[in-house]
C-alpha cells in the first residue's frame, strides 16, 4: 500500500467517488482510506448485509457450550497454510518463518547494535504518554480511581483493613491465618473481601461494613489475583448478610 504513486484527480475505485489517498499494489486499486473498510460506500454495503442479523452483544456461551468448543479444539492442528497466512501483515508483506536460523539472525542483530536502536524508541516522554493513555481509558471505563481521589481511596483502604484485621482474628483461628502467603505450590491463602474495597469506596459504603466478618473469607492466592476488584455478591446481599450477623 502506498500513497506516493496516486495520479492527480484520481478517485476511489470502490464507489464513493471521493479523492483517492492510498493505492493498493496487490489489488491495483485506489481507495479513499488506508483500509477498504474505511470507504463509506463499502460501509453501506456491509451495513446492508448485516440488517436483521442477531448480534452476540452482551451474550455469552453457556458452560456446556464452552466445554464442547474446548473439547473440539483440543488436539486439533491448525489447517495447512494458516500459520503462513497469519504471518502476513495488513500491508501484505510476508513475514519470514520463525525458524532456528531466523532466531539466530535476530539474536545477532540485537547483539550488534539492534538493541540500542530498539531502546531509542523508549524514553520518559513515550512512557508517560502511554501511561496517561492507559489511565484515561481505564478511568472512562470506571475501573481505575481518578488521580484526584487517590488520597481518599488510600485513607478508606487503611480504615477498611483496620476493621478487617479485627474481624479476621474473630472469624478465623491462628492456624487458618498462618496459611496466608503468595505461593500457589504451597496452597497459600489470601484474606479476600467478597464485596471489594474499590467498589465500596465508589459507592460510599462504611469501612466497618466492608471489613466486617460477613464480608471476608480465605481463598486461594491465585483466585484472589484473578478476582482483582470484582465483587462476588451484590450490594443488597452484602447489607442483608451484615444485618443478619449484626442485629444491633
């Protein structure tokens, strides 16, 4: 794909009649965008094809269906030529096979100055730009707390763990608390908040409720790592269990 060989006045060959900005050397056609799917005429055609179709938005396979798909895929090799097809980039350039010779050439290239060239693209400015981009995206999805609210979150977390430490000594024995750790092979456990601290902070729930005996448990360390800030119970269930265990 190149935009250096476009003659003056050339229009898009895909039907939108807009000035061409890119040339695809494999199909030998001109297009108004860097991708055919960006052409408005192609968008209309694809949109008309999808009218009436049932989408899978917010729909998921059942556990039984997932197991059938997993069993069907297990042990099945990729079809011939699929690996080579996957190696091609969007520009149509074929990537070399990942042979031992290719890996050796890559290693020599990195040892002979290639690593410095690769590292030259990584600087404080690019890292800061990437961090800000990720933070903005996660804040928009309401997964991360905004920077202005972080001091309040730290204070809230400390209060929750103050009540959690008190509740854990009341709910679990010393032997159970000694099983806590970070190694999966030793069957270590984590002290987990069923309704997460992060969600409690966002909803303004009292720290003593999040750190109460009704909201803590011991689970495998790997399960707690994958859980992150998710909640395994709803807010209504949390209040119901808390009121049951603390009638006063």
